[in-house]
């Protein structure tokens, strides 16, 4: 058996955001199981290609890897592969990424010929287009429809499953396919849990891409209310700047810095630096309005750090693990009150820490076992 995994977006740059992290995790998981071949879709050729050496480095998470579009053009015909003739009857095609190109048509034409499994993350571009960058909206409906052609589909939360089922129910598909739920595992489930450092300037950490639905601007307003009241703390922001919305977030960070407030932004960091960031903070805040899961919540809890987050949707699903203070993140007052409580209410903080100690985190070994059960069901 060979697994062929589509890594088209993940191999183009070493982004450390949710979906690429999951792609890399599943790729490593499949490597331990046996033979796995990563491939990328070439839109001009309308077929799959093998990876260049630099693309393989990006897939492995090398933050310095920067695959060249020019080199990809030169090697295009050298790396192309007839995937249909290469796949054996026991092989599986694995799709973890979101695709909005001619792969929809290719899947429509060919997926009845071999086994396949897809991981679906969220339907935000369909359910909340107003919170989605314009370039991520086109053909998203086609992508969700094409998932029906896969032999098996996994979603990462009940929220995502329901959204996908609702989409399929609106189509003339007569679909009775079972959708399985398998939440993301914790990358850091084996981290030694350390107490938050005691400093004169507590540090609050928020991690997410700088895009509209992540709700940074409301978070900054909530923090500014507390700073003006005399509370002392540092807000550390980690996340890649997205072209559509990121400049607005960065401009607000610069304004707050110019007014003397303690706020710091980093565009992207390695896994090692990420672990240090979690251990240096007192707690994390994840004010996102809507998610398919909420990976930073899980990562924070794995590092023994309480989380302030939404009380709605898939985020609330993840928060049920424990260790989270859930609030209405659309209210600047509620967000400010939640931050203040975690900064000053030691009894509340200790209760959340106790809840974290009771959590049994899903690790990659657990994920692999459940993945196999779904594969052979």
C-alpha cells in the first residue's frame, strides 16, 4: 500500500499555520506507517507532479526554504507524474489541503477509480464570506461539493461536519456518505508543564494569522481599556500578516506602541520558539469569531496555560476540554473583563490550571490509530 498525499500549498512555503501544520503532521504519521509519496498539483499542466528538493524542505517545515516559481516552471515537465497509472488498487490518495482550482474537475472525472480520504477543516468561506479574504472565496462551493467524491471524509469538529452536511444537503447529490469526526491532535502533548513565570509585567499571548475573523482589533481595544485603567501587562502577538487585512492590524499595533503601550508582534516563528512563547506567557487569548477547531487553544492547554476564548461554535467545542474561560468575543467590554479576571483573579486562574491537569490530550499516536480505524471502516 502506498499513500499519495497532496501537499500543493504546504510545499510552496514553510508557513506554520493550522492547515500546513496538520498536513505535515499527517505526512509524518504516514511516513511511519509505510510508503508515502507527496505530490503537488500543477495548474498549467492540470496534473500532479513530484516535489523538487526545496519543496521537500518546505514540506518538512524548514522555515528557510523558499521554493522558486521560476525553478518550478523549469522543472515542470521533468517532475510531472501520471498519478492514475501509478496508483495501485490498495493505494490511497490523501487530501488534507483546501483546493480551489482545476483539481475539482480532475476529482470529478477520476475519483471513482481509486481509494481516497479527505480531511475537511471548515466552511467559513461558505458560511461567512464577509469574514473571508476575497481570493479565498471563489470556487469554495466547488471544493466542498468535490469532497463528496472521496471514499471517506473526516472533519475536525462537529461544527465543520454539520456545515459540510448542510452544503451537501442543498445539492442534488442524494448523498448518504458517513462523515467521521477526528479532532486535531496536540503537537505538544508531551511538553513538560511549567508554571507561568512570576514577573512584574505579566505577558498575554495571542497566536493567529492577522486576518479579519481573528478579531485582533477588538482585542486591542479591550487591552487599551485595561492599560488606561492602569493595569500593567504585555501583549505578545504572533501571526503571519495576511494581505487582505493584516496591514490594518499592524497599523493599530504601531499606534499602540507609539502611545507607550507594551505590545509586540512577530510574523512567524519556529516550533521551538513557539514552545518558548507559550511557556513565557501567563495565559493566552484567542478572540477569533469563528473557526473549524481552534488549534492555538489546544497548544496553549498542552503548555499548561489557560485560554480566554469564544463561547460559540467549534471554539466552544475545543474549550470543553477544560482550562478555558469562555466569553462573548464580539463585546469589547466582555473581552476586557475576561482579560482583567485572568490577570487579577488568582482563584479563577488556579481553577483553570486544575482543569488543565485533568485533560487527556489526543496525540499523534492516538490520531494514527483512529485514522486507521476510519480508513478500514
